[in-house]
C-alpha cells in the first residue's frame, strides 16, 4: 500500500518576517521640554527662586498667596470706601433737596394758583371781547392743550436721550469693571511713575 503523503518540499522552511524595531516614542535629537523641564529654558521673570528644600518652596508659595490675598482685601476695602462715599453724597443731596423743598413747595403752589387766575382772567377778557365767554375759555383751553402736547413731545425726546446716555454709561462701567487685576495694577504703576519723577 502506497502512502499518499505529498512529496517533501526541497526549499528551506519559511520563517516569519521580522518586525521592525519599535519607533515609538520617536527618537529625538533634543530632550523633550515636557519630559525634561531643564531642556526648555524659562525667562528669568518666570523662574522660581532656587530652594534648598520643599519646605522653603511651600513657604514661598504661601507667602505669595498671602500677598495676593492682602492685595485683594485692600482692593475690596477701597471699593467699599468709594461706595460709601457715593451713598454719603446721595444722602447729603437728598437732605439739601428736603431743606429747599420746605420753601419751594409752598412757592410752587402759589405760582400755580396765580397762573390759574391769570388764565381765567385771559379767558374772561377774550370772551367779553368776542361777545361769548365760551369762545374765550375755548381759545385758552386750545392754547393750553397745544402747549402741553409740545412739552410732552419735547420731554419724551429728552427722556430718550437721557436713557441713551445712561445705557452708554452702564456699558462703559461694565467695560471698566472687566479690566483685569493685572491691567489695573499696570495702570496704577504707569500713573505712579510720572508722579515719582
């Protein structure tokens, strides 16, 4: 009985292909600035002072935080002082208005009553001149209504202009408050330099 085995292959056995050496991470000619902080030189202004140990570093950080906190508290105190000064100014203005109103209100009432009597006198004079008191009162009423409408229209225009000014002032105040602390400190330094010289 003959075996049904295939004939042997005379070629050498096949070896799996060799994998190339791993290229990750990529070889670099310079050290990585992320992995090696010494490889990336920092400007002198951003460097921390040299420390002998971790305790000194923590102490310096706590001192810096304390200085920042002190500066923040001083800024808050200055803000509160300005707000209080504003409230005191408003209170003084109201007191002055109250003192002036003690004499101004009775005077205003007398002026209004006098104007009413003047208008009635004008209406009676026109009515006697035209032969009908009703026509005299109608003429005075028409003039008063027209003058009132013109004043209302002018008042509305002035109110709209004042609202636009207030909106602009609020926008400017919002922009002013958005200045960063660094910008404020830089502005204060800039204003302090000319006064020092």
